[in-house]
């Protein structure tokens, strides 16, 4: 199936990943409905598409609205479900909202997709599903290892795992045609750079506003940072490749980077060496008592490579340069930073 010219629903389409996906869909001449309550998404991310004769229609509403979701899915051939409560700080501050939005909202999307027999449903899942499993690299069939339920960090992992269970259940019971994508540490232009955003955007915002970069713990923990364009490419391919139906696929870079090394790299590329520096703060000071981190997370992307032809083509230096330049051109976005 080719995505060109189809009618598509993107939940969370005004958010970081969703808005970049919308850009690609418009380029493919799709008619796009964006469903977003703008709680974290931003109108400015898709404003360039919201013209009287444009191909994008924004519906400002919540995915927990059953009737509205049903109405919007009705005429769509493909659904990209990107909407979720995201951001580690949000997980530990409001686990109830995380679970309600991520699980109940996803169920609404799935039920509407089943009723109206959509041709493809793509669920944006997360590497957080693996929890504390420090096996490297992590493949899709590896065990989930989670901490105790009083550690709020794990509510997001649990909610997205429930989403995956629901998707697989709808596939096996009703014949829904889904693909589950586990994203690994996505970064790039438009990412939220407040205390609730990702570490890359937060570091960039701190560097560009003359603040020391806050590194949690000892900074030796590693992640694999994946540029947004590579994630969008993999996501589009998942909607087009029939062999992906019913599969769970990791999408991410396999280049492992220490957080402290990321901090030094951002400082260098932002041109602020000698003006700011990394500073270490305890996790508890930022996240509170009910947080737990993990030392390592590396994806095995061999399945996505085999099925989708996916690879993370953008190296970290190139991606950081692009992202830093975007924030310099959109300096107003740095007002989000609170650290």
C-alpha cells in the first residue's frame, strides 16, 4: 500500500513527532486530520498547513472523546496514533493522567478503527516498554523488567505495554491491521525543551540561554539518540509495507552515547565552550522520591531493517547541528526552559 493521496488521521499531530509526520504526509498529497488537545502540542508546529485550501484539518479535542474519535476515524484509511502523555517528569507527577489518556484513549482509537475497517493503524510505542532490562541490544521479544508500582516512573511503561496488548488483541481477534513501533530517544526540531522535554532539547535550551547543563546522576548512563527524520521515515514505511502488519518493531539509532558526553557535545556545537558547563544534580532533586533510572538502553533494529529497510542515517553530530540551528531560528521556543 502506498500512502500517497490517502485520507489519514494523526492523533497528537501538533506534537513533536506528530507534526513532522504531518509534514511528510502533506508532501505525499495526503488529506490529513490532526486530532490534538494542544495540552503539549503546539499550534505553531502545524500552522503552515492550516490554510483555507490546505490538506490539513485540525480538530482540537481529547482522544478520550469516544464519539468524536469514532466520527474522525470513520472516513480515514490510515491512522497514526501518536497521542500520549509523554515526558518523564509528567510520569512521576501525574501517573493517573498518563494511564487514563494512554490506555483509554488508545482503546477508543482501536475500537473506531475496528468498526470502520481502517487499512492500517500505526501505534507509536516506546523503548520504555523494556523497563529496566539492560540487555544490549534489546530485541522485540526480550523480557520487560520493571520496578515496583510505587515508583511512578514505570506507569508510562505499563500504559504503553497495555496499549501494545490491546493492539495485538485487536489484530488477532478482529483482523485489524496494525504495526507497533517502539521509538528510541527521538530528538530534533520542535521538541519540547522545558523541564518536561527530552534531554537533548533541554541541554540545547540551557546552552543557548547561557545556563549550565543539568546532568542527572553521574552522567554515565547511556542512550541511543535518534533524529526525527529517521523516525518519520520508518513510521511512513510501516504504513506501506504489508509484511509489517501485526509486528512490533524497534526504531532507533544504535549509536550509544553517555549523557555526560552528550552534554559536552551540545556545548561544543552550540559554540558556548567556556561559558557554560555540565553540572550534576541528584535525580531526587528534579524528579522527587518516586523515580528510578536505568544505566543503558540500546535497540536491536535488525527486524525493522529486514522488514522496512529502516536504518538511522543521521549521525548525532549532524542531527544536533540541525536541531541547534532550528532553535536559534526559533528562539522564542527557548522560553519554555525552566531550569
